């Protein structure tokens, strides 16, 4: 049996057919799942985010009509908030209706080539391969590629694609990467690619592991400013948490009362945040009651500060 047929067969018998984004041909729902799954595990997306988001925003049109703050609020806790901002931007740009061609889709903010192909393959069964992190790992091992190279990987993805069954093929490749061809201890015995896999004798060499840089710890200071029983918050401008509300942070130790410390780990660094109530007046435009804060989209680190303040009361 040819490898393409073996992958197809394996998917019929072992694929994760019950995932909700596999039971729809609605391009918006498929697009949403692809974006949510980019940096987040299936379990988390499934248990906490996919359904509540769709309940609040059942169509891309409803995303386009909502203020960004509402979209961010529904994204709260999922992290990588640029994804939510791009989704909102894209919804407005295409007036609530996604284009059908992969080229046009790929031109929209936050939709890369692989996501564009995934939307077209899953919603319209177009014969296009995808290349997410799991698929890249499978291809590197199957073709014994030691150094990841986008151009080479796309060529290999096209080579392996089952053009008659692009939907099942791509879903299978994602499942094989997630379930069988795992980063550590892959289950080659159960893998449909096993009989022609060039890398199965030493899968850990494909691709060659890159030494991870040491995670840096940044130390900063958060300012808790109160005015008439309200807390002063700013809307973040920096790339990582853009659009979310939170306590002002500074690099220098402020003069004030030390309230405690919170830690938070981001993908590339750890943040150690000492929380102060400053003695001097700090210029902050927006003050909110606790009830109002509940309605704002806050980052996890700012929620930790709120928890710290509640513990202090
Ligand atoms: S045979 Fe092993 S190394 Fe090769 S693709 Fe399958 S799980 Fe990965």
C-alpha cells in the first residue's frame, strides 16, 4: 500500500473525528480553531475557549461589529493576544466574510500560508497541504531532514499530499504529529508512515535539536494607584499584551509601600513584578471600580496583582 493511502486509511480508523471544528464546513469556525490552536493545546481550547467564544461571536460578522475590547475579553487567559487583535482586524477588513482563495486569505492579518491552506482544505476540500509545527516534525522525520527549511518542507508537504483526499490527509498529518510522532518517544510501531520513514531509526535527530536559550528573568515594578476607591489602570501598548488593561509598570524602584510580589512566565522570559502603592502622584487617566474592572480584558499577571490586593484586604 502506498504511504498516502496508508495515511488516509489510518485517519479513517484512528483520527480525532469528534473535534468540533472537524464537524463543520463553516470557514469562520475552522479559521477560529486554527488561530486558537496556533499557540495553545487542543485540550485548553476545547475546554475553556472555543465554545464560549462562538457563543459570544457566532459569526465573523459579529466579530467585525464588536469593539476590540469585547474580543479581547473573550480571549482573556488564552494568551498571545495579537491573535485576537488580528482576528478582529481581519473581520473588519473582509466585512465579516472570509475570501475563498488561499492567496487572498494569506494576505489577511494573522493568516499565514499554512492557515490559509488549512481553511481551504478543511472548509472547501481544496488540494492544498498544511505546514504547522506538528506536520513539520513528521515531515522532517519521514524525509530525514535535519535542518528545518521552509522551502524544502513545503516541497515535501506537496509531495506527500493525497490530492484526492486533502481534508483527511491534512487532519491525519496533524493527528500523527500530535499522537504518534511526538517530540519525545514517538510511537513508530503504530505509525502509518513507518514502513517508508527514513528517520525512524533516530527520530530525535530530525530535525536536529537546537539548544534552547536560557529563560531570562525580568524584574519590574507595578504601581497600584487609588483614587476615590477606584484603581488606576492603563491600556497596554506594547506588542505582547496590546489592548489589554493592567496596572502601570515601571523599570525603576518606586518610592512607596511594598505590597507584595507576583511572578509570571511568558514564552520567552519570566517576569518578577514587585507591587507598590506609590507615595507620589502618578498620572493615570482611567480609574475603575472593582465591578468595572471585572468587565475589562486583563492579562494574567494583572489578575495576579488583583488577587494579591484582595488577599491584603
Ligand atoms: S515512523 Fe516514527 S519517526 Fe517516522 S513519522 Fe512515524 S512516528 Fe515519526
